[in-house]
């Protein structure tokens, strides 16, 4: 029987999925931004940023979260740019 240290997070918690989900949604955000336009890209980008931030706070896969943040950010930043430039 193996025991884990109390300061290491469990590998089977939902927080362990935040990094992979953030990276996947970030890549989908970039692909849909290039191919389909802003609507799906904004959705995927916002979710990538959300899961990336949650993963940085609570997840064990912080490198994936740090990769998911900049891949999801361009679509959200472009949308904010459109809002600001239109005002």
C-alpha cells in the first residue's frame, strides 16, 4: 500500500483535469479563430482562460495551465479590442 504525502494533491481530482482542458480549449480557440470567426473562438478562449486560472490556483498540472492561458487569450483580447475600438 502506498501513501502519499499530505501536501501533494491527489491525481484523481477534477482539479487535475484543468491543465489539459485549458490547453485543449486554447488550441480550439486559435483554430476556430483562424477558420470560423469570433463566436466559437470567444467561447473557447474564455473557457480556456477560466480553466487555466482555476488550474493555476488548484491544479497539479500548472505547466499545461500556463500554456492554455496564452493560447486562449488572443480571442478574448481581440473581442475586448473590438468593444473598446467601437466605443
